[in-house]
C-alpha cells in the first residue's frame, strides 16, 4: 500500500492528516519505506522514524523535534511537514532515529494558541496538578512526555537533542532566538551553538531555573540538549513566508541525513547570548505591569525603570540596562508575565 494511504489515510501529507484527525484517538500504524526506514505513526501528529539496521549514523545522535505545542504557530509545523514529505518521497535518506511531534492538533485546527490551557506550561509533571489533570491538553502533555521517555530509553548511548520550534505572538527586535533550559552544572556545547547559527538563529537566552515548558522536561529528565527555538512571527497556515524559515529547514534536513556540519560563516557567525536576571510573575489583584502591550521582545529598559509592582514589591531595572522578553499581562495568577534579561555568557562553552 502507498505510504500516504497507509500512514495518513489517503490525505496528501502528514499535516493534512493531522488536522483532519485532530480530535481522534488513532491506533499505532507502521510502514517500511523502500530503503528500509521504519516509520511508525504512534498517535495523531507523532511520528517515530528509525533508519534501517546497518546504516551509518555519523553524528551518533537521536533527535526529537516538536512544533505546534501552540496551535497557531504554524510556520515550524509547515517546515516539519515539508521535511516528512521529502523523506517519504525518497528525496534523501534518514541517518538517525527521529521523533517528530505536532503538539496540539485541536488548537492547530482551531487556529488558536491553545484550547483550554497553555500546553507549554504543562510539562515536568505540571499536567498532574488538580486544575489541569482532567483537561485534554494535560493528557496530551502527559502522552508526549511518555513518548519522549520511550524514545530516549530506546536510544541510550546516542547523543539526544530536542528542538521545540515556535513563533512569537509579538514582534521582536531579535527575530530568531533560542532558549536554553536551566540544568544545574550544564553549559551549552559549542556544537549546539554552531547548529543554531546554521539555522540562522543569532540569539541565545540562558534560562535561570527549571520550568514547565517542553524543552525543560527533556533537558532535565531525559538529559537531552534541548532548546525552545523562536523563529519569527505567528501567521495562519498558508500565509507564512517560508523563505524566512529556510535556515532551520536546511539545518534540520542536514542533521536528519547525517551530513557534516558546515563551517560557521558570515553573516551568521556570531551568537549573542543573554541571561535571565528576573522572572516576572502575576502576583495577584494588586499586580501592576508597566510594560506596554505592544512592546517588542528584547526592548531595552534603562537602570531604575519600574517594570512591575504590587502592594508589597516594586521591581526596578538594576545598575545595567535590561531587556524584556515574552511580555504578556494576560496570564493567570502565578504564571509568567515576562522575563528580564541582559548580556552574559556564563554557561556557554
């Protein structure tokens, strides 16, 4: 049977099948490509791919790549769909084990960031909290954690990396940037920095503590080299200028195929590194956030500027300028309103 018919029920590609089956519980389906590559559709939007036995894996690695954890962040979803279509058509050969994830199909279909709750705050066990445990997005986060655990266990001995691909809901003074989760004692390997530059990602933000985002789970629990990668601005399906995403597409295709890394070269030859100096949380009814709604990521504030306050606390920028990232006042009490960052390279090799 044709691979598209077998895996994707006669839909033209992985994305079309995922959207059409957004609310369905699908059984696992397996297919072997003519070159011996095994493709398993573990669930809707989840593909586990294994090269044929004996094929060289030059980088001795296994990769997890996810997109669509926020359903309206469509460009990375389209990039992964293109790469899957190429692989299934035999345009290149897979060299390493690969777990591909489209995170939140119902939100993808609805064209919204999430349906009931922000799924990228439900990892590292947060899906088990009483407020979330019964929600479909919590069940999906739990399932994705288990898929990643199984994948990591199946490929012990290989270097594991996870790239969780996103686009931002607001403009950014730095269009593409990556966040490196905090793991005690860990620093960013030079090879990962080179991969980000290959993907045309020129800014790296070092997180200061463990969190409940997807990449923090794989970094902390599975010991992966993990990154949340922001690749531009949100747009609906079919309205992305995919030329702006060629960097990540080429870099992933190269990694999937086990090709050697290119030399770092201009114009993408310098990684600007920031460190988080303060996390802004919604503290409750008296919380007041003084950053305008329309401000871009990485907007800089001068020393002494009041960023937020409540009846007990007033946060001012310290002795050096700080920039704001992910400002969003419309979050529940206790959740992150934004990050304050400044330049620093303490955890980069």
